[in-house]
C-alpha cells in the first residue's frame, strides 16, 4: 500500500495549532480506516488478482503484437493472407490457397512468458484445404514455451515447443482435445519421462462448429495443466528439450534442457479455425 508522505507544512520550526489539530484528525482517521480495512483487504488480494489482471493478447481488431511464420517463407510473410482478423475473430483461412502443399504456419505473440494461465476460445469451421494431411483434419494447437519466432528455419514445420493440441470431432467418433504433443521436446508424467509424441487428454469430444474454451496453467519448468470448459483433462511437468531433435539441440545451453519460458503461438495446419479470445493471466513464480 502506498502511504502518504509527510507534508512539508509540518516541518515548520514554529508550531501551527490549526495544522497540528488538522494533522491529528487526519492521522486518527487513517489509523481507524487501516484498522478496519487492512485485514479484509489482504485476505481479498488473491481473488482480486485472479479476476482483475487478465491480458488480452488478441485485440479483436487486427494482428498487432503478433508475428507470422509460415513454412517456406520469411518471418512476417503472411502468405495468402493465412492469418487475418474478420468480424472480431482471428481466423486461420485457406480460401486463397489452391493446395496446402505442406505450408504449416504459426502466429507468435511478440513477448515470451514463464508463469501464466492462458485462455483461448476456438472453433473449427468449413472444410479442410485440399492437400492437407488426414491427421490435420480439424486440428490446430496452442504452442507454449516455444523457441523465438526469428530462430525458426525457413523450411521448419513446427517450432520447438509444448503443444496443447486442439482437435474437433468428425460427427461420429470419439476424439479428445487439449491433448499434448511435443515437437522437439519431452515431459515428465506420473514420474516418468514421456517420449511419445502425442498423448491424449481425458476431455470430451466436440463435434461441429461449436466454440470450446481451453485454459492452460503453466508454472515455468514445473507443472502444466490443461483444462477444457473448466474441467482438468491433463497434467504433466518438467517440459524439456529433446537432445535427439536437431532443432532442439541448438537451443540447449550448457547442458540445461529444462524449458522455463518461451513464446506462445497459434497453429495453422490446413483446416480453417477461428479464435475469438486469447487471454493471459500472469502468475507469481
């Protein structure tokens, strides 16, 4: 709490009775208010922080603050207007493509983060772009703890990162979302190092074009938790670089493989997807 500094009027060498009386009343009032309000104020701080400090990474108007990287193109060459803002949503669109041709894309937020809670509302729409791989049907992702966008090779498919894989159903089969995929990385789950590339969550299947809310709690190099519509669906810890991956090896510093921070990006993998909200709540380390 910011406390008021002593007014220079009180430093006069000759006491002023009126000032002394006024100062006395002011001090008594402050003491009374502090005595009544200090304890409940401190008790309410965590709730106030949780409710009041979300940052909107996407402004709903344009791509300000975001950097585009599409395979085969230089940084910020937004080929065929793949990433765009229309009607208040951030769209991954392919109407200007004739064929996907392996042009995997990512749009990075300009700053890196370490301890935070990320919340995104997304939905899949329309048909998959011709030439897109079958596994990329209604498939996108939130890439966390990623390498810096300028460090990607021109022909690199995916950034080294932890991927919260976003999937949509086909109208019939079970297909979870907020899964874990690990391009150039590994994690520890239930005390064991997990080297399998993708691992399913226990979420429900979301068919059609419905909006889904995914939240991710990221605690630096510690625990990471995935939530879908408020339900915890996956948990793991110790995200780390994979020494067997050539791009990841370049990022290892002095043998330290643990990922404690990195960039956030949204993925373009050949199926149109929309994001109407991308928000972040910084957390205390």
